[in-house]
C-alpha cells in the first residue's frame, strides 16, 4: 500500500525533525534577553532546615559542592548570595543538623563548600541546595551524581527577582 508507506515516512521525518528541534531548544519559550530562571526540582526541599548557618566546611570534608548563581534575563553573576547545602553523607543523614550548612557566592557568583562524601539515599547519591534569601524567588535543587565515587557535584542557579 503506497499511501501507508508515505504516511509512515512522513510521520518518521516529522517526528525526527521535532525531536531535533526540541533538543536544540528552539521550541521552548524564549526568555527576554537570555536566561530563564531555574525551576525548583522535585524533592529538592526534602529535609530543608531554614536558616542553616554559614560555615567554612560541613563536617570533615573531602567532597566539594560547587556552582554558580546568576540573574535571570541578563545572566549577570550574583555575588553575596546565600546558598544552603545538605546531603546524606558518610557523617550523617540529610535530616541531621550537622549535615546542613550555607555559603556565600564570591564576586563572580561562584560558590564552593566542602563537606563529607555524599552516599546514596533511596538508591541515588544526590545533594540538596537552596537559594532562600528573599531578594529572589526561592529555588530548591536536588542534583544526582553520576557515581557514588564522585568527589564533586555542581549545581547552577539562575534566579528570578521577587
């Protein structure tokens, strides 16, 4: 049936073009002047503790949580922003107060916080991060590590003013 082959071919070509376009970001809504805000991730706020203290390091260290904080729209780096970090580690559960700490971004909007090695919880090694200072909309992230042996995990925030 020649008509069926043409329909299947048209469907295949159209579907392939749609997937390629979606992968390039062309069918996503554009954000004026650049970057769209980062949405909160499902499960990101689990075991969140408001007001975790700013610390030099969480526990004994050995693992680095890193990332950047930029403003939605123009992508400008945001210095002095408070980022809270917590995780299930070799030294405690993510619900334990000693597993929580916060740090501030530097002049380039970058942050680094040393903490104990993250270990799998619910089958996945993952961290939790939050921006919750009030000048911008609150964002909770829950990035998953590719391996429980990783020694770093990066998370990036693009914040929308309140």
